């Protein structure tokens, strides 16, 4: 099984004399019986779709429930004044915008899920704009991080219903951190460490969506996933390492997820979904609208 | 493990299970019907019934029945599109027995009069299973070319179909047999690695004892 561990992936790619992203591409293409070019075309299509989804954000839209919409536009207008700086302002705006587009039935790229679709683009798009990264390099980073996601899905889970929000936003954050280290010129060990730090920071996060909808708190949790990934990358590029290797962090996430009560696994029954504010949403019963 | 199940799909939000999966169920159901649907009775079960409206599950199912894929930007407007294309539909709820929480029953009628009843489940990440066809349990994904043959429960039909596929160099990936009762009627569901040629489908449809042939090209 190719995605049994990230450390194994690094080791096997080195033994084969392949770059890790390319090793992952070849393994996947072989399994599917498609050519390298066809695989690259599919990945390129995903990256283009992410950028298009970002460009097509419409701040005037509201979701069917009325819970989501418009905050991405507010952040875009405010980003220069952000206490955390303009770059983080852009990241916040991108993450919210993508989450809102998803809630408003616009086209997005699940990465790894629809609920966490804002994390990767919120990290990649502002970074590529700022540092003029060529598309080919981003495609490579996407393969590398798809491999990381594959390991997470194999050893733990990427579904909120199975592992809580840590499995969705946590996984997306780990994947974004690994991709960003690659773009920033870090080593493969640093991609592993950044993913480990990012995931560690979000362990235990429950999936408690109000009325069971992918809106509150999902849209804004994309922000925390994206910003958390960037701080993990900054730490790693400064020389900070993770005491627990990424594969073991992933196992810990899986264990926590398996022991999480069902009310915290996408059932819309616990946590924020059980607050008086959430119950008010249910009383309105927008479903009949 | 497919890395494009981790990154991707490109889809219309908000939920891979409740929206993208629902659109794919509609799309595969249309392909299984084999003609343009003109009537659809839809019954949502479990989580589909509880949160389907807020997730656009209803609109996604109709969009799929109209031939839209999960990344089609017209999904939010599918009810209006159904009216234009002459698809009449009703959407209700039903408690189905022993199925995944995200499941739906569809009763379809096509423009040439063909009828089909399907129960399908959305498993997450946009992946689906067709779990019942015309009241008989099945278990296939719609990711492979799939041949579904309803026949009388008598000896020889599996051999006939398998030898025809072998003759056309079509490799069988999976094969499952189901029947409603001994000597009643049976369904075989065959997933293949290569597309099944048109002439095989025609030949099968004319074979004595074959009640119905359904063929699905993957989405």
C-alpha cells in the first residue's frame, strides 16, 4: 500500500531516485492505468478550478439558510488594515470567500473535503501571487500534498463523520503546510514536520455544524486551518522541528476520532450545534423556505 | 487510494456527500434508465431527509437526472431547468430499511416508457453506491462500465453473458448475482474494465428469458 506512511513515501522515492511529487504521480497513474500526461492534465485542471473559484467569489450571495455570505468581501476590503498584516489579511479573505462560495452552491474544489475547501487555496493563491510561483511548481506541490492526504486518509480519516473536524480542517491544514514548505524551498523532512505541527495544533477539534449544514462554524474554521498552516511553516523554516513524527501525529488523530462521541461527528447534535443560538436557527425551519 | 479522491472533485457545494454525491446519483440513475426521464418520484431518507434542503440535495438530484455532472454550475437552478425540459418530479421523505443515512429512492419513467426504481446511497467524498434496482439488492459504484441483466432464474444465463463478454475481449472486474426467489427472476451486475459494445447489449436484449438489459457508462 503506497500511502501507508509519509516517512515510507520519502524513503521509497529516494530509493527509486525520484522526486517525491513525481513518485506519487507515477504510483497513482499506474494504479489508474493512465499516462503521466493525463494525470498532469487532471491536476492542472484542479489548480485552474481553484483559481477560478477564487475569481468567481460573489460577496452579494447568501446561502439558502441565510447563515453564510458577504464576509469574504468585508475581509477583502479590510485586508490592508489587518493587525496580522496584509498577507494574512488576504489569507483570511480567501479562506472565508471559498467557504462562502461552497455554502452558496458555487463550484469549488474539495481539498480534501468540500467543508475544508478554503484552506489550501487560501494558503496557495496569496503565496503564489506574492512570490510569482510558476504553475508547474504548484502542481508539484499539489501532488506532494495529495500524497500527504492519502497517508492521512489511510492511517486516520478525512471525514468529519468519522473523525470530527480535526479530520477535515486539521487534515487540510496539514496538507497546506506540507505544500507551502515545498514552495518555500524546504526539505522533505520539513514538509513532514510542518504537517505534523499543523495537525497537532488542531487535534481534538470536533465537527459540530449548526443544523447539520456546512456553514457555521465550517466557513470560518477554514481561516484557522489556513493561518495555522502558515505559522507551522514559518516555525519549520526557522528550524523548529516536531517532536512527534507526522505519521504518529496522524495515528493520534485517528485514535482521537475513533473515540469521539457521535454527537461531535457531523451529526449536528453537540457542541456549537446544541447552543441556544443554534436552536434558534432550527426553529426558523428554513428548510421549508 | 486515488489521489484525486483526496484533491477534488471539482464540485458545486456545499457538501460532497449531500450535494456532489446526490448529483452523481441522479446522473447515474438517468444513465441506468437509458433514456430521458419525464417523471421522477424521489424519496429522501435519513440525513438526506433531515438536512437535504439546506445542502441542495433536492436540486442536485434533479440536476443529475437532467444529465448535469457534480461540477455543473447550473445545479442551483435545476428545478427551473426541469420545467423547461419537461421533467415532472415530486420530492418527499421515506424511512428506508437497513440503508446508509444518506440514501434516496427514485422511481423514474422515461420518455419511451421505460420504468426503473433505484435506491442509492452517498458514501462521502462524492462516492456513491447503487444498493437496489427494481427491489433487488445490488452493490456497485457507477465508476466502472456496468452491465445489469434481469433474467429468469434458470441455468445458463451467467455462462451466456460471460462467454459473450470474453468473445469481445471485455474483462469482468466484478460479478454479483441476486434473485428475488428461487426460480423467480434474477439480476446479474457485472462491472467491466472495458466498455461493453453496443451489439452485445442488442444481442442480450433479444435473448429468450432476458427480461431487461441496462448498461451504464461511467460518469
